[in-house]
C-alpha cells in the first residue's frame, strides 16, 4: 500500500492510495486505505505513473554496456520504462538476431523496463522488417540525415518509401530523425570555410527550414503508404501543425517534443557550448512559447528526453562542430518537467499525460505501462515538492557521463522514490535495484 497524492492524466486525489498485489496495481482510492501487509506513507508527496521515456540512446557511444548505466539514471529519475533507439555501436538493430542479442543485454543488465526500436540498413534491409516486428519492437526509426553510414545512416527516398510500405503492414509507428542533409551540409561547409565555429553557428547551420522540409517529405510518403510516420523530435511548433494538416488529409502523422525544446533557447547553447549541442538545435524564446501552446492544444504526441550520454570529453571542444550531438536528460526529466509546468501554473496531470500515458500509448505499451490503473504494472514516480538544485554530480551514470545541461538549475521537486512493478528501486538516496531487475517489454501484437 502506498499513500500520497495520486496524480493521473485526468485527476489528482489529495489523500489517495495505491494498493499493490504482486507486480500490479490492485486498487486505487481516496481516504482511509484498506488494511495491508505493508504501508508506505508518502503523505504530502505526489504519486505519478512511472515515466515512459519514448526516446533515448543508451548505446550510441558505448554499445550495449551503456544500457546498464543509463537505466540506473532512469531508476533514480523515476523513469520506469525506457524506449531505446536502435543506433547502437558497433552495429544498429537491423534484424531479429541482433534484436535478440540486445534483448539479452536488457534482461541481464537493465535497472528498469525497456522497449526497443528497430531500424533498417542504409541499402536494403527491408526484408528484415517483419522479423523485427515479430520480435516485439515497439516502433521503427529511420533518418533523413546521416551521422554514420552504418550506425545512423540517411535513408534515401526510394528506400524509405519501400520501408514505409512494409512497415505499414506491421501497424507499428516509424519515428524519423527529421533534418535535411543537403541544406545542413552546405551551411556547415560555408560556416567552417568562414572560420565561424562558435556555438551559435550550430543553430544557424540547422535552421528551422532544415526540419520542416524533412517533415514534409516524410509526411508525403506517410500519406502515400498509409504508414504511421512520427517526427522523432520537433523543435518547432510548425512540425506539429504540419502533422495535424496531414492527419486532416487522412495520413497517420504525429510528432514528439523533447523536453529541451520546452525550455532551452539559443542563448543556452551560447552559455553551454558543446554541452548544449543537440539535433535539432535549441530555438528562440518565442519558439519555446509556441511549443507550449502546441502542447496545451493537444498537438504533441508526447514529451521525451532524447537522452544521449556522450562522455564529457566529446562535449568540450571550442569548435562547436567537433562536439557530439546529444544531451543527458534521464535523471533530470521528472524534476524538470514538474518545474516547467509549475512555473507556468500548469498541473502535474499534464506530466502523467505527456511523459507516461501518451508515450506508452504510441509504443503500444498502455495500459500495462504509463498508467495508474487497476491491473497496470505498479510503476510509480514519487515526487517531493520543495526548493532543490539539480546537481550533475548526483547522476547515477559512469563518471565520464556525469554532466548535465541543467546543472545548477532550480527545481521545484525531486524524485523521492521510484517503484518498478511493486518494488522500490530508488529511495531518494540510492538505487536499490540490481542489473537485470529490468525486463524487455514486448509490444503486444495487433488485435
Ligand atoms: Zn534521438
């Protein structure tokens, strides 16, 4: 039995309780709870569904050993389900055999539950799509932009079109990294040639048009093929408007925001340098306001972190183009989302909606995950409200990835406890789970 203020996507019960039987939720109620073998009183604290982070990269710099340390951060951050991207070193998840290997790593080393994305190779690989879907991935991920010809390739239009036709048959969503390669390459070459390598040039060489041109291409192909095509990260409200426009024409088109696009601005990359480099880049303060309006208008599918724990030595070059792109964000996710909402006078129910329920739904994991409902896995995030400061030294990852773009930020809450399938895995001070506590969460077959 867990007592506290129970916050779901549509209600908040001030004197509430959640009863656990085994790994699942047996009852939810208000007032005096029924007798229980054990009662944990979090009176005055908020009890939310454990967060479902629909977008992260545990293994893009370390390979699969990164699963263990990234999911330790998740446990400490109240994130009970991680949906991990497929662009791992030395090879991405492009067929059922590689997927099975990665699932083995999840089952042996993860601290929290994980769902997985699959992808295709740069040329071909489409024949592996049914096997990946049958293997239980929750979504596919492809890219219009190439970071690496093997690990993170650009998929050309004919191949992407063929992939969408095959993915449409599986019913799974396909998330797309949305940036126009030619535009970004040309602008970057011009900046380099002019010796302009200071942080703001990261924003200038990846302008809004580089995103929206990619959005239009992938959505035209969504309309043509019937595939559910999802923008993996829109830093622009316009991305969500375009998705809505295509939905109006009968396409299945959605987009997600990462939390950094709800708070960071171009001034922050100037302040942070390489530590503030991510793709797409931070935008203007006005755009951040438009993003919030899109969220409040229900246009955003869900909010994720795009957690990508590069070692700090990859984030410290004075030449902005020499730094790795990606931020850490798993452990700061819950306190930051709560703070951003609270600073705007918005309720934490929106956090239950956009950081748990909606992401679980898009990945086919709801209501097992992302919900405080009878029969759901008892995955809970307990937040203590107050005045706190985010300290990167407390990050539960390996030493070289204990850095955060939010270091020193005032937070209005901290994660006081995390519960995974009925078990306390973080007590506010220490991770109590073991590697292998987490499980692979298979997306259930359709129907
Ligand atoms: Zn990403």
